[in-house]
């Protein structure tokens, strides 16, 4: 992605040529995938021509000509999209999100039907940033915008085998005002992620890759966070990815401290419903043990526990999801958000990267969580090894 932008800046290629090629990929692939709710051929070419004119006039555009997809919730008006467009990106269209007709949000819808997972069309890509993850995974675009209030960027990134970051909640909060979410981006690898974040979140940088990373970090593995029900194969694949990072010298896995959070369901819903209606539908029951009631400090307790853990180690590693992608009929009683939404409550930055595959060939994600406002170290932990 950085090389593509450099070629456009040097006028070795033109943004209109890049946009035309991306539109062709979308046209050829999206009838099957249904990642896009809207495709903008005319608008894309107009923006690309403007980028070429700006480059010719000597304007520096760090992401000149890079094709992007924008999530339907926020579209080009979201903070992350506006920053990318100002840097020279060219929008191809709007990606799918859930319709709101179900209590589960790990899917996407279009007028042509549900969005398909690029790895297995009978499966969901996750959500709510469903089409964004699918479009990046299928190679239609190298970059897409997303948002994450319960895992809705990290879950589709994990299920589609791409990279996704939920920043520290206060960096780029979502528009709902409940304090649970942050805007982010999805990319194919850590290098592209850093290229995008240099533009989207320069205040959180400098963003690091392996060749500029500090000494290896300490990390603790938690397969369940103390409460989640996680399929054995998912946990095993994610743990082996963590071991690969250790073998590459990126981190040292410690056996302590033990991460024991409470299921955040009640706290999450209390915070969500404290803002204006309409309230989102509740997720299916997880079958977990009772949790702290709203107003008893459950969110503060979770944040305090994470701060205590992260005072002893630099990172907490978990699977990103407890299960593989579900079918288009939904997750049933399975809690797809069970390993992600704790960090929406606590606000910690969390990165998901491809960990490997199940025996059925479905992607598995590894989640890396670190201290507030230390987001910039996360890409360096995985670049060149997992992403």
C-alpha cells in the first residue's frame, strides 16, 4: 500500500488507473461476495482525477490513490474516513453492515442478500464491519474503515483472516457517546496497518514495525479471560500463534499473572442503554456465571484488574473469537463477542491478527491487548511473523 501511494506520488502510475483496476476487482468479485452495499464508479473516478491533479500541482498526499472501502455506519463522514480521504485515498463504495433485524450483529446485509465469508461462502464474515473485512480479505481493496463497540471490527477481521485494530477508546471514539467504541481500520498486513495509522492516528504514534521495535515484550496468555467458553481448536490455533511470536523473539510468554475478568454483559448493556434510544438488541445468553449488576463498578473493576495485570506484563494474548465463523442462520447461543467486548468496557487497545486455520480451513484470530495509549507497539509485535 505504501509502495502504491509512492508510485502515484512519483507519477509512475496514476490514481485513475489504480481506481479503475480496483473497480474492476469489485465488479468481478462482489456479485458473489456481497461486501458492498453501494459501489461508486463515477465518484471514485472523480476523486482519483482530483488526486492526480493535486499530485501534479505538488501537493504531498501520503496515501495518494490508495483505494479504500468505507463502512456504511459513518460512511465518508466518520473521522477515520475523512482523514484517509484527506491523505489521498479514493473511496470505492460503502460496505455492508447488519440490518438490525436480528439480535446478533456478526453479519452483513445487502439488497442482494447476506455478505459471504471469502473463505467459505456458507459462513458469515462477522460484523458489524462485515463488508469491510470481506472486501479486504478478497483483495478488492487494501484498506477499509470499521468501528468497534463490542468486537465489531476485530471479529470480522479474525473470521476473514485480516488485521484489525480497535484503538484505545479515547483516540477515535464512535459517535454513540457510550464510551464503548473506537473507529479503526482493517488491512491485509501489519505494514499496511502502520501506513494507514500514520494518517488516521498520528497522535498515537510513532507507529512501529519490527525493524524499529523495542526489546521483546512480556506477555501472558489467557484462553478464556476467566469466563468465556472457547472451542478447543480455536484456542489451540491462537496459542500456537502466540508461541510463534515468542519463537521469533517478539515476546516472552509468562505464566503469571492470571487474567480473571467477569463476563461484561450486564456492564456493557448498561453503558449502551445509558445513551439515547433506540437501544440495540441484547446478545444471546452466554450461559456464563452471574456478573456484577450495573452501577456496582463492574467496568471499574475490570479496568482495575487489567491495569494490575498490565503492570506486571506488557501484553495479554487471547483468541479473538471463541468459535469459528457461524453460518448465515446465526450463532445460536454462542457468544461471538465474549473475548472482545471486555476491552470495549475497559478501553484498552486490542489488535487481531491471523493466527492460522481450523481443520475446516476457516481463519482464526489472535488478539493482543496492551496498556492504554500504547497502541503503537502492537503492529511491531506481529509484523513479519503473523501479519
